[in-house]
C-alpha cells in the first residue's frame, strides 16, 4: 500500500489565539485526498508535532484517520523519539487506524550506526504496523552510510524510508542502487523530489503539497510512468514555488499562504517558530498564482 504515490504531511492549523483549529484540519485533509494525494501523514515535522499536547495529538490522529477512512486512503503517523524504549511505547500506543509509523533516526544523542540498526530492529519487532524510517541527518545529527541504510531496509517490517539528506549525495546513489525490491523510498526534501524520483524513489512526502497536491502527484506519476520529458517540465515548473515555501523554517510559509488563501484561520505557529515574514508570504503567493494561470503539462 505504501509502494508509491504522494503523501501530504498535514500542517496543524491554529486559531489566532493558538488553539487547534479542528474544522480547518478536517477540510485540509479532505482537500489533499481529493486533490491527488495517495494518503496523509499526521504528526510529522510539518505538523509541529513536538509542540502539541497529548490531547491534541489524539485529536489530530482522529481527524486524519476519519478522513482517510472515508477516502480509503492510508494514514502514516509520526511516532518515535531519540530513545528506543520511549519509541516502542509510542508505536505500541498508535491508533489502530494508522497504516504505518514514520519513525525518525534517533536524534541528538548521536548513537553509533550499529546502535541505530539495533534501535530499528527492536522498534520494528514491537510495532503493530510497518515502519517508515525518517532519515534526515541535518536534523538528527546522525549520518548513516549506504551500508547501514541497506541493513535497516532488510529488517522485517521496515516498509521504507522518508529520505531527506538535503541533496543527492553519494550515499543516496549507493543506497538506491542496492535497494531491496520490497522497500519503498519516499522523497522527503521537496526541492530534490524530481531527481530522487529519477533515481528510483517510488513516491514522496511533501510539505509543499499542503498548498497544491495535484501537481506534485502528477510529477510522481510522470516519473513512475517513464514520461521523462513531461516529468522534467513538471519538476522545473514547481521549483520556484517549492523554494519560496521553504524560504523560512517549515511550515511557517506554508501556513502563511494557507491563511492568506482563507483555508486556515491564522498563520499561527508555536514557539520557537516565528510567523513567516510578509515578503516571504507574498513571494510564495506570487508563485502559487503563476502556477494557477495555466494548466500544468498533462501531455
């Protein structure tokens, strides 16, 4: 079920005074799924999961699970921390409607690569659902070799990876060249989605798709279908918007654009994030408007 497609890591909308905006979240979930997404990701980095209360976590999961249930779509939920015991507790407590858990490489403590492998071996064995390993070394401080990524990929119940290395590096090339057949790699850096798909990634988890899901879904379908020239045109056309949406820490610009469009009640983010600057929001809105002026190439 997680082999291919676009998964939208939903933002968590707040009111102007900082409360969870549940109606807006529900609308965003349905809009993503009717707009081209294969499934949703709840409680990811884009959803400011670390800034939510346990009660808010439960509410977000419930809203997203209900939406996915109505559309027959998979729900990936963020779970896991930088200790193995706490990560096992989190995945064991997942809502039964969750399809897979997005579990980050242990951060801050910087364990050895062997320790990371053992972490995921124990976590996968304890989890009631398959795991998607979130490999994002510029956030975790733990770089993994292609050999280590391959060892993790061969652990039973590891369904795949959200691969976010900040570029197309030598490790990425080696990892994708020797990927097990039953393992999915989902692009996690919005700007590098197209080249990662060209190398064999099967889908993507993209914050930019909170704004417009269909073009990113079409980009994935084009690469997966072997329509190279069309995929290149689509990817190139999406670059300016993607860059604009990440001009400031994610998801600040995404939320500002959604608020400007009237899709969420406010651009509020929780500290230590600060709201996007007006000029960043204006630039992103310009590219959204340009994208809407003419249909994306569907030839």
